[in-house]
C-alpha cells in the first residue's frame, strides 16, 4: 500500500509542476505581448520562477522514491 501512495503523491506533484510552468509562461507571454520592451527585465524572472517550480517537482520525485 505504501508504494502506490507514493506514486500517487508524485503524480500530484507532477501535475502541480506542469500547471505552475504553464501559468508562468502564459503570464510572461501576455506581459511581453503588451509591452515588448519589458522583455529584458522579465526574462530573468521567468527562468527563476521556472527553476523553482521544476525544483519542487523534482523534490516530489525524490520524496516518492524515499519511501
């Protein structure tokens, strides 16, 4: 029973990471479409947010394998 619960937990973590990445890129594309000159300011924030969301998804994978 423990193995199946950890797999379900990782599945939820992967879904959350996918939704988070989608929201980050959608907000970036909308803001650059409205003000193209802000691309240089927003791009580092885009990659930082992407890295944090992906790190959380990888952490969920690691925690699923620990149990």
